[in-house]
């Protein structure tokens, strides 16, 4: 799952941290947590949609 | 392997459809975003199939172009 | 030519399908067909230009 | 090797932080840009660590999702 | 191989120059777009050559930086 | 250092050449030279910042 972790870090860093400051504040952490869950939801949804097309 | 190829395509589709469909991440995947992601996967596969089919019809032209 | 096919699908999906809907309509198909031909034209033009520079 | 892995990560971080922090290149790296790049690296590592730690806590859910 | 290397560079240049030069795809490659693509390839090669030549002149500085 | 050279060429082409014309003019060359030095500065800064985090 290394590739998924790398993608999540890149996508959620981009979505949640507009200008990097001197620490990760609580609102940024909250955003990353939600972003991470939504990215995994999306991965699962894509996986299901793609499966049903190739069967 | 078959499974790695499958996961590779899922990674690539998730990457592209996320950029197209996801605005601000929220506490659940809302129905508008889900709908967008499912359509994005389906239309992307339609696009790939369309490209491959159309290419097969013009195969000879294409081969000669790539052999330049 | 697998790499070219993947590139064409990605580039033309991006150019021709702004918001994915429940089917590929005829104007999107027309756009993809033109996009595909122009991408191959571009590939050939780049190939020629690059060849003439490295000779 | 260890060194190649290190350089690979430095390439990827430089790529991303350059796009975020560098506006018009000038005759020296000004302090605002330096500060932005250092923070960018630190916050990116914080983000990766946060993601990995949070994933470990929900490992079982995640595994079952990936096994679908 | 030589041919694969050549095609790899052509793929990368087509990718970049397409994004810079192609607006809405039309029924033929118009002269403005063709001119832009040819210039894009030539200027990209000029840029690469400039970077490599300039680097050779400052090789020692560069090596020590990479060895940090 | 091949990967660094490729990255520098891509990033500095994008930063310094908005619309490719029929030659590389002196202001574009000046921009590429500065861009290249700043990219190497950034690479060194990132390398230092990342080193200090993993130690």
C-alpha cells in the first residue's frame, strides 16, 4: 500500500496546506484526516466501478 | 501480475478523478461527488475504448506514421 | 504504442470532457476524434523536429 | 540503495515545494522563499507521518477495503 | 535501446508542448499551433543544452553540493 | 545527476519561456541561469531539511 500512502500524502498536502507554516495546526490536521478518508472512499469506489466494467 | 495491473489502473483513475471531482474534503463522500467519480471512471474507459477502436480502423496510417 | 494510447486517452479526456456525465455524447466523441488526430500530428511533428536537431 | 532512496525523496520534495514556494526566480534565494521551502519539507513530512500513524490505528478497516 | 530512448523523449516533449501550444483541438493542425510546437521543441532543446553547458562550467561547485 | 538536469530543464522552461518563439533571447537565458541556480539552492535546502528530520 506504499503507492496509496504516497498519493494520499501528496493529494492531501495539496488540498489542506495552502501555504506551509511553522507547524501543522489542528484545522490542517482535521482536513488531512477527512481528505485521507475521502481518498480511500474514492479508491474503493473507483475500484468497484472499474471492476464492474471489465467483467 | 494481473492484480498489480488492476491496482495500477485504479491508482491512476483515482488520481485523475479525484482532481476532477473532489472539491473540499468533508466528513463523508456526498452523493454528488460519488456520482462524479463513477461517471469519471466510466467516461474514461469509454474514451480509452473509443481511442483504441478508432485507432484499429486507421491502423495502417498510424503504423506508417510511427515508422517515420 | 501502449504509452501513446495512454497519453492520448488522458490528454483527450482532459480536453474534451469537462464534467463527466452519464454517457459520452456525440459532441464529446467528435472532440475526442479530433483531439486524437491532432495528438498524433503533434507527435509526428515533435519527432521530426527532434530528429533534425540531433542529426 | 539507501542513497538513491534519499535522493529520490529529495527530488520529489524539491519538485513539489518549488511549485508551492518559488515565484519568479531572482538573483538569490530570498529569505521568504527559503523559509517557505523549509516549512514545506517539514509540513510534508508531518503530513506523511500523520497519514501513516492514522492508518495504523484503522489498519483492519483499511486491509479489508484493499482486499475487496 | 536507442529507439526506445528516442521515443521516450518524443513522448515527453509531445506531452509538454501539447499543454503549451494546443488550445481547442480542431479539424486540422493549424499553422499557428504547428509553429508553436516546432518552436517549443527547439527552445526546450536549447534550454537543456544551456543548462548542461552552464553546469559543466560550474561542475566543481555542483559536485560538492551534491556530495553534501 | 541526470534526473536533476531533466527536472531543471522542465521547471525552468516552464518558468522562463511563456510562449516559445524562434530563438532563446537574452532575457530568457538570464532567467534560465537564475532559475537553475535557485533550483539547485532549493535542492540543497530540501536535502538539508529532510536530513535533519530523519536523523
